C-alpha cells in the first residue's frame, strides 16, 4: 500500500529543508503489522489537561507511566476522551492517530527508549499499518521535542501468570505498602470486606449436599426477595424464550433454567452484590455487569458446544464467567486512590491488558486477588482456577479447561469491542484443550451477537444499587 498523501507532503517538506534526508525519505514504505517488528514499533497517545493537548510517542512494548510524566511536566494530564479522539480521526478521515506531530498539530513528548531504535515503525493513518523510517528521519520529523523517561518496558513488569503460591504474599505486600489495613488470618478480614451474604453461604452448603433438590434451592433464593426477582427476571428474558410467564423461582428452575444454572447464577449474583460497582471506571471500557453477563453467557454457550464427554460443567463455566472480574470490585474497595490511578493508566495504555498497569502500580493483579478471595470463601476449585489463570492460555494444571474457556471467551468478546482490553491471539493449544474449533466458536459468538439488546437488559437488571 502506498504512503498516505499527507505523510508524503510532510516528508517532502523535510527533504526540501535538508537534502541529506532524500534517501531516507525514498526508503519510507507502509507495511502491515506482520512486516513491522514489535520491538521497533512506536505508538502515539493523546493527552489533555487545562493547559491543552499533548501527544506522547513511546515504544509499543511499553506502558506510559502517566504519574511520572505529570511529575516531570508539572501537569495533570489524562487520556483524551474516546469521543474526542474519534472526532480527531473523523475530521482528518483517519482510522488511527499517526505518531506524526505535523499531522496532529499537538506538541510532542518522546520517551527516551526510542533513542535506541535504528529503524522505527510509526503508526500510519490506516488501522494496522506502519510507516518504516530511519532513526535520522524520525528525529527530523519529530523536531525539537522534549525527551523524557516516561515509559516502563513490558518485560520489566513481571506479571505473575502461573505461580499462584506467591499470590497471598503479593497481596499482603500491596496492602502493607498502600493501605493502613492490618494483616489478618483470613483474607476477607484483612480486606475488611462485608460478610459473605447469608444466601451465598447457604448455597455453598447446598452445593455439597447430595440430597439437595429443587425445593431446597428455591427456598434459599426466595428468602432474598431482590435475588429472587433477579432470577425470575433472568428466566423471563427473551434470551431463554420460555413458553408462558415465569411466575416463581421454582418455575424458573423447572421450566427454564434448570437446577445447576440457577444455583450458580444465584451464587454469582449474591457474591456480586457484596461490593458496589465503583462509580469511576476507565473511559471507553465495557461496564462491569454488562461484561459479566456477556462473559458468563458466552462461557456457558461455548461449554455446550464442546463434545459432551469432554465439556466442562455448564453451571461452573457460567459462574466462572459471571465472577471473572470480581477482583476489579475488590481493587476499588481496598485501594481507592490507586484504583483511580489504575483507571487513568488503563486509558493511556489501551494497547495492553490492564494487568500490566495493576502490576506496575500495586504489584498484584485483580485475577490474583479475586481468585484468592474465592478460595477463602470455599468456592469450587474450578472457579478459583478459572479466575486465577484466565489470562494465561498456556496453563495446563488441574481444571485448566475453565481458564482456557475464559481466555477464549474474553478474546472473542474483545475482538467485538466488548471488555477491558485488546484482543490477544488464541493459541492452537487452547482450542485443542477445549476440543473446540475457531469456526465453531465463531458460530456461537455470532448467535449471541444477535441478542445484544437482551444482554444489556439483563446487565441493567443486575446493576441496580444493592
């Protein structure tokens, strides 16, 4: 593909000013992501505060340390809101913001790590395309810009993806460093969480009772009017296409949802109401309950698509999806000021998973803290494992089907703009572990996309104040 005309004009202007750049300009080509080595790619971030807008250019394999940038500049910069970024793109007819200050018209700050690159691949105006430039041409195009140490290399962050034995130590270290809480024997006491709802406690006991039946489950749910209303509302959704009106929890169990799903749904809803969803969230990310509903539903649907003799338990797959992001609520409850900072860092580092920002700011991730809490509450091992290793597609330990299922679900949703990060590749080993094909999973995803309005209605019913 040819270099965009606006870029050509800028490069020609530089050639006119400096003849020695002519050969460098001649070698500029636009390539696909496959032709741009990851170690040589840069990215642009648009920021703003009451003093105006700013563009930061840094390596793609780094996160922007927003706090360091603000301290060095004496400013209060944060990401330009998504609507404003979209307006910039629309006005210029761009798909992406190019890392070229003469095109955006914004002042630029560079990360000093860029000085080590000989060839630099700059985002073009077309999505997924890069412009290859020599370092000399790149520096000429950037002009007299400020160069600061404002990036943190991704390999230096050391996110703990596979060793859960260190989770509690990391959680305690974060608590000691960033809160005034006292370390107690039980994690929920250390975090000063509200008591586990009685409904959830009773369902946990019911799970291990071999004689438990529909009547016992219905009795537990009906003692919590709000929960009972949510279960009936869920069963009444057009998503399940139940014949006739669903009149009771018993009716929801027998005619529509089944014992297993209602037990796990009630458990997830009861736990989800333990903590409030924070008012603050990263701009442009899917709301908590909407993401939970999508993830639970797709986890369950994909589980059903797996051959019967190989599939994970439907109800546990559903529950794992419903609670997959519970650690997000815990971070907001335990680390309020740092949670706000995590939101700001997520906004300026949307090219990577938010776990990198959490690791940088707290030294622990929501998956670690969420799974440890589930373990402390005696939740099923499948759920604990699924939540803990949901971002490690190569995990192969016990109950790995649940973490692989959650990983695949997350990537399919993110590829449709649902979730809180960029879609990552799904390795062949994950498909093989699940006995699923990409084509089969895509068919399931397409069916669910036709029910987007129903998903939003269900999410709205769950997001009401507890």
